[in-house]
């Protein structure tokens, strides 16, 4: 089981702040592909990966990173200064 956390507009589009999923995905990109195939709200949230960042167990990562041993995946838009 992997905990997925969604922040900002990602959470708004999916309608959940977090959820647990069972997956056989090898990488973050594979996981995203599984989520997109679920239903429209996931497809919309993950339509443009260049507009998203990902953290694995609270460490900023890339979409080609392996999921082996990961317990938490967080998706969020890039942070902006202000």
C-alpha cells in the first residue's frame, strides 16, 4: 500500500487530499498512468506532468524514479516565490 497525497489544484481536481492505493507500478510515471486510466478527474489532474512536482517519502524526486520501498507519494504544483 502506498499513500498518495494531493496538494493545491491537484487535490481540487481529484477531490481528495489523500488516498491509499495498491499498485504494481515500477515508477512514478507508471503510477500516474494507472491513475489517469481510473477516471476523468485523475486524467485531468495528471494531464500535464510538466506542471507537477513529485516527492517520494518527503524527498523531491522525478517521474522516472522507482517506487520500490516507497511508502508515500506526494503530487503538487511547483512552488512559487512571493
